[in-house]
C-alpha cells in the first residue's frame, strides 16, 4: 500500500490521524500455521487512529480499532493465478 493520506491533528490532547485518500486497499493471501491459505482484501479505508499524548517521541504508537472484512473480490488472484475475473474459481 502506498500514498495513503489524511489529516494529522491534535484532539482532546491526543494525536489523531484520519485516512482520507490513496491506495488504501490490497488483495492478499495469508497463511496460518497449519499451512492453509485464506484470501482477503486488506483495507484501511476510513481508519481513525490515535496516540496517547500530543507529541511523537521514541516508542510512540498510534493505533485504532478497525474491522477488516475477509472476502474474495471477482478480480482477486490467489498465489496460483486463480481468480473469477480470469476464468478460474
């Protein structure tokens, strides 16, 4: 993912970042410890993340809760080149 943009502000004494634009999604596949693979569309669309405090310093973190849906789009291509949009299911 690249070029993700959004305003960085101070709200109620915390740094807050709100995702607004950019390449903010990526079809991908994850593999669990058993070796089984699951395709999903990773996204940070509309993510609102915040820090504790109003300054960045060493060890600072910025995070927010976010639900990433797990689904396969028509154009999703798995590691073996299969995808509905390519004629393979």
